[in-house]
């Protein structure tokens, strides 16, 4: 290091929900910064304290502090969802706090909310502080170039598959069905990825339903048909994986009738706390009971236990690239962008590359149901096929298993052929 050169200071913070690999980004950026002669400050709990004008909640980071943390889950800097950049006072507090800490550069790690905050901070700070954002989410719904997954997704899917595989053995052993609801607020990547890799009996994601508003029956019917088809084959077990984003489509009036729905202080239904699995279990149990058929169903929510899991090697390697790339961009005096890995190279895209011009928020990458990858996922699931309703013998068997007449069975399940991709 040139002794005449002023030592520059890098700040690192984490916002939003946890994702496996956060510590890998922190480690890679810190090690690269220290090797280049920078001082590194880890900012605790994201923008929480900076928003209040507090600068005490920081920790100095050196190579020995971070050299092995890339293998661990969680975040050594913790995280928070604070940072209201739409409030002028909050934004002013954040920018003044960043200057008070003497930061020459800032790396933010987070999802779409943190990316939006980082973009606003970059605009407010101008050229005084270089800012690079590292995208993360286990939902895999940020449209990274080349269809590359967001860091944390592969690890979340890995451990989600382990849960589903264990439940499939339990289901087979006990003769019951499991309704597994996974995280995935806007898109069904995690649910589909877990179901496809784990060999689940059925998966359902929002992208399969063109309707803007769904009834509980719309989601329950494909599950009912899968249960009936499995019964016609002499089995009473299965595992269904559902994306929690389906709850966003449910008719609020119907949810009121279901009961047990929590509301926030503004009177809005808390969709994140919605017991969709329980509602479906109750609905399906009642449907089959009315036909004289006993079906054992259990619901299971999978999500929080995936967010702080120890990253698998894919994410350990991936986050090392991203952490290095962020610091390397800063050293090259780049600012105001998102670091990505693309075709073996680490590139910086401007914030607006990923922004929806209508909302100003990060664009959402949905599951493309027109791809062969999606087709393969569905072909190995227990979905109702056209031949089941056309072949006389198969229809008889299905109708008996469903507790319906042949005509009732054909009429009830015919709309489900849209799910036969």
C-alpha cells in the first residue's frame, strides 16, 4: 500500500430476509478490501440504526474475523427491513450517517426492497460514496442475466428437498398426504424446484393460474384429483408442494368465511400468516368425507428453516465471486449498480436495468410455464391426464376412487386438463 495514499473505508450492510450465503459475500468483500489496503466496517442490522442517525452500531472487520464464515448460515452483521427512503428525514439521516462513518464506498446485500433503498441512497449520495448492491433471495425471482439463480436459492432448494423426501417416506409409511407450503411470495421457483428435484407427487404455483382471483376450490381441485388418481392405483399417500404466493390470489371474502384470519393494524388480511395448508386440508377432508371416503392429510410450512441454512458449495463459490466482484468494481471506481455473474464474468448492471418502470421496484422473474424445464417437472407428477377421462376403464377406476359417478367425475375433473402440459 502507498503510505501517502489516504486509507479508504468500505461499509457493508445486509437488508431484508436472510438467505444462505450472506456471510460468503461479507467474507469475500472484506478479504479483498483488506488485501487492497481498505478499512472495513460492518454495519449491524442493515439500515435500522443509520435511519435513526445512529453510527455506533458498527464493527471493524479484518481477515481473521471472516476467513471461515463463508461456510456458515445467517449473517454476522444481522439484518433488518428498515430503511424508508421515501421519507425525506429517514433518507437524510441515512446519508448523513454514511458520511459520519467516513465511508468511501458501501456494499449493500439484499432483495428487491434493499435494492430500491440502495438505488435511492446512490442517487442521494452522488459521487461522494461508491455504492454496489449484491442481490439475494431464496425466492429466485430477480431476473438475473442468463437465467442464473439468485444466491441462496440453490441451498434453500437443497434443504427443502431433504424435507420433502423425508415427508414422502413418512407419507408412504403412514398412508397419508402432506400439503407442503413453501416460501415464494411473487413466484413459484422454490416450490417447483423443490418438487421437481424431490420427486413430489404434485406441485402448484401461481404461474399456472391465469385468474387474478382464486377460490380455495380452484387450488384444492387438482389436489383432490391427484388423491383420487393415487387411490385408483391402490395408494393412500402423497406429498403436494405449494407456493405461498397462491394465497395472494385467494378471494378475501372467501378467506373471511374460512375464519381464523389475522389482520394488520390497518385492517388488511395478513397473507404471510395465512394458514393456506390448514384451509386446504380442512376443505379436502370435508369433500372426501361427504362422499364416504376417509383421507388423512397434514399440512407443513417450509421456509424460515431454509433461510439461515449453511450454504452448499454452489452458493459458497457463487458468493465468493459476488463479494469479490462488488469490491473489485468499487476499486475501479464503479458505482450505482448491481453485481452479477454472467457467462463466467462478473459484471455490474445499472440499477434501472432490473427496475420495472411502472413501479420503480425490481422486476419479478416468474416461472415460465412454456419451457421444457417446466414441462419435465409436470410430466413426472401425478396430474390428471386426458386418457384418464377418455378411457372407459380408467374413468371407472378414477370415479370409484373419487366417490363419484363416471359422469360426475368427467364433468368435475375435465377443467383440470389445462394442467396436463
